[in-house]
C-alpha cells in the first residue's frame, strides 16, 4: 500500500481531499497510470448526497471518480500493447474473466464486477492508479485527455445504440437531455439515425443537445411529446425510444411513442418500480431492451472520436483543478440546467 492524496468520500455529505493508503504495486498484466482528467458522474454525486445507490452502500471511506484518462508510467510483465508514455483511457469495471457472464461476452452483468468508485472499490480521483492492461485503451494523438475521460459515459450511449439495432434512416426519441441522454442521442445519430427527438423540461439542456445536427428538441413543459412524435412521424411513431430520464412519469405514456414493431431501450433507472403497459406493448409487438453500463464499446467509441464523427467537447461545461475537487462536486450537486459534464484535471501536465 502507498499513501497518496485523493478525493475521499468519508461518509454521506462529507468529502475530504487527504492522504489515503491505496495499492499501487504493478503486477503481471497491469499498468500504472498517471491520472490527468476525471469526469464527475451522476453516480459519484449520488453517493455524495445519498451515501448509497441501491444495494451499494458507502460503509467506509471511498475514493470517488471513474471516468478517467491519463498516461502510462509503468508496465507489468506480459503487457505488449501498451508502453510507458502512452496516453490512455480506462474501462472502470473489471469482471471475473471465468464467470459465465464473461464467457458469454456479457461481462458488464457479471455480479463479480469490481467497478471504480462503487463500494467498496476505490475510484481514481488521485494522482496514480494501477489497472489491468486489457481494460486500458490507447488514445489517438488527436483525442485529448478531456475527451478520453468522456469515453466512459459515451460508452453507455454506444451500448444503448447497439441494443437498439438501429437501421440507417431511423427516427429515435430520447427522453431526458441530461449527460447520458445527450450522449445517447449523439450515439444514435452516429449509429445511423436520421433524426433524434430529444425531450426534456430544461430548455438550457435542450439548447445544448440541439447543437448537434439531427437533434430535434422538444420542451415538454410547452409541448406534448406524444403529439409531437405523432406529428413528426405522420402518426406512425418512432422506430426507437430511449428512456434516459429515470422518471416514473415517462412510463405512463411511453408505449404511445414507438411505432408498431418498434423498440424501447431502457437506460434511466427509476428509484422505485414502475407500472408497464404490457397490453400496449403486446399489441404493437414492441421490443424492450435494457442497458447496464456497457460491454465491448471502448474501441468503437474511441474510433468515432478519432474520426471526427463524434465531438463531445461542447458538452464539457467546466474543468476544475484537483485542489478544487470538492468545489466541483458541490457544483454538480447544484445541478445547474446549463451544466452537462464537469471535469477535474488531476495533473497539470499535457
């Protein structure tokens, strides 16, 4: 164990920037990474404000942060695809490679996954971490550290778009224009959708999403989303509906949005169980898919960034210095309508 400085969630409502013992020995198949940029995720904020997410409870001090990019500083035995000096981003969930889920390729649903900043696993808001090389991905020269730290949340959008089985020219609806909803819309457009109708209550978030060609914003304070989708599709309905709000209210009318034979992809997680209109889903033969994090998406996401097809830089609202990490989290708690992604720059290099 090595004593290092980190942003530590001591308990609910209490953050500290202090020294803590973390494992930094580089074993076979591992790499050490100097952390450059870390994104502030909604789950990090939720642990801060609520002390738990479902069955995951903060019972001991925990380092926060899981959306990260940095530079390889040490390489363990057997690692051949990475070298010291490589700029990388890291997939934060490490499954049991021998689990049944992993062997089926669904490693994201392996119950044994050890995920950064999910109790009791420490996160990466600290200057250095050690991580398996197989879950560490080299960044192209034209992809910045800030963009590298956006690969993790964008991978959720990629997973949703993949589950949707988009056909070129599809019309999609995204309910919720938060960070994940906006990235789902961008991933859906990259995946072949001709247009994406994005619905939300907050006009500033809709304005940000509308910067992307193909996005049609709908403020549901002013317009009925069912009527708007019907109008825009000549009464047929959307090919794909992505539920990204996590709001139980979304499920009251969600079956009115997809076309017959359409698809609903569930991304947002309601805190309580919701009622689902099975009869409406049945008469339309609606296919319902679910998303839990992502699997096999990092390479594709990075390729889209490098190609210029996807530009997430407009979604970065503000970047804080490492010493201002607590300020960054308190800003995230405010949930300003104009904020999409806040980041923390751990390193001053590069």
